[in-house]
C-alpha cells in the first residue's frame, strides 16, 4: 500500500519561472543586475506604493526599517504576541524593547482598545501584524499611531494581495513588508520587500542593505555601517514571474479555502478563520480553531494523529511571549490570555495553490474522525 502524504504548503512553479531563472544564470549578471529594479518596480505598480526595497528576507526588511528609523536601545515598539517570531525578534535585534498587546478575540490582531494604554514617552513605533494574513483592524491601529506621532510599520508578510477597505494590505502604515519564503502567497525562494511612500526611508534602507554605500558613490565608499541584505537577480527573476501570476494564485487559493469551508463549517467543534467585511482575501494558510471545550493537549494529540496519517499540520502560532527566550525576559503564561487561548487550540491544515479536492476531502475526513476520538 502506498502511503498518502499531503504537505503543509508548497510553491507553484511553472516553466515560466524556471526559464526566467535560467535566463539570469546565462546572462552572467547574478546580482545587482536589471532584475532587482524590475522586481521592485513591479511590486510598486502592484501595491501602488511609491518606493520599494527588496532584500533577502521579510525579517531583514523589517529589521532594516527599524534601523533606518533610528530605533534602538531605550526605544519601545508595540506589537502582538500572536505572530510569527520574526515580528518580535527584529525589535530585540535592533536593541529596542518589544511591548506586547493582547489580541482582539474576534479580529485575532492587536486589540486597538488595549493599545493606547501601552504608549509611553519611549514608544517610537507601532507594528500591527496581519496574523494568518488577516488585516482586520490595521486601519484603526495606524490611525492611533498617527494621532500620537508614532511610526506605523505594517507586518504584512502573510498578506500580499489582500485588499481591505479598498486598500492593499501593507499600504496602511508608514512602511509595509512582504515575505517571499516558499509558503507565502508568492515566492522568490528566500526574500522580502519593504514598501513605502517615504523617499528618505527608502533611500536609507537601500544604503543599509548594501554595506552602507552612498547612492552614486563608489563601490568601496561607505557613509554608514550597513549590512549585506541584497536579493540576487536570480531570486528577483523568480519573483517577477510569480507576481505576474498573483491573480491566478488568489483565485486558486480562494477555491481551496472554499472547499475546506464547505467540509468544515458545519462542525460546531471548529471555528474557522475570521474574515472582516470589505476584505478581498488572498488566503495565506487555512487554520481552524478547536472550541473552548478542547485543551492544548487535545490539539497536540490531534496534530500527532494527523501527522501519523501523512498530513502536514502546524500549530500556527504558538504565543511568542511563551517562547523560551521570551520567558527569560520575564514573560509568563497568563500575560496575554486571549492570545494563549487562541494559540492553544489552532491547527493549520495543508494549504497551497494546487491542493486537489480529493486531498482536501481526505484531510477533512481524518480531522473530523480524529476529533471524535478526543
Ligand atoms: C514570514 C513572516 C515574516 C518574515 O519572513 P521571512 O521572509 O521568513 O524572514 C515576518 N512576519 C510574519 C508575520 C511572517 O509570517
């Protein structure tokens, strides 16, 4: 008997991507060639942003932005514990202090009502995250940032292509970020980008990603301490083709999500991902949440049973404040009860553009029958 294996995610690569990469390889210009500005221009056109700065990961893009904003020791940046670790890690890497705000139980993003209490004289920026690709509430958070004269930096790494209240996610803040790891909506293998309308910010980031070189100055002239966060032309060529296909991807992702929802929405033991009104969602992952009667142990047992059946699953997201290095900073269970309650009971199911209906049916069948056993 051949065992069925269904991966948690997977990229959608065609001959067009392969040909584009091969063309760069044959050109001899593997980095800082024409594909970098072409990719950045395509992202600007797609998002409607004035400037974009492509780098080697979404994490690098967030980190560079903090550095370019002059955020460092003694400064506070407010974000949420219900996110991927990078959102909080970059604040610590910059030497600043992350200040966490619990999530809204419906939106699953930073609760605007809890935010204002966390703003101090040391606060420099607010970093809303589109958890699980959902931008719900980002407009309110950016408004609060603005009214206090603070930067808003929008971690939209999971939400490229989602349109909320008529605006592309990633375009609400002073700067927005997208990630291109292979499980994101589009991939460059590894990569990320910052978008902004702030010219000075973009120019600082361009210099910082390339060893602090001054624009127009020589290769070995550096006017500040920088990094090497460059994205190669090979990656950019892949990104150009992927971005050109984003509407096709969005349609495919919606179809996969619709199929899951058909199978799972009737079961009262499950809560499906919330989507706000006036949101054209470019699905990132398909995450279900077990009802309050289940424990974290139940969820973990369910994940083991799914894995043993060859089904890729993930516990998106474990609460950031309960990660070992955050506990060492003094955080503990009970600090952010909504985040804890949600993250104890979520499970991400296999999700990618080309997931066949028969696989979705198999995954849902297993999920529901394992739930009966808990
Ligand atoms: C993926 C992701 C990032 C950063 O992505 P990398 O490209 O892997 O560095 C940042 N924030 C969130 C919420 C993400 O999901």
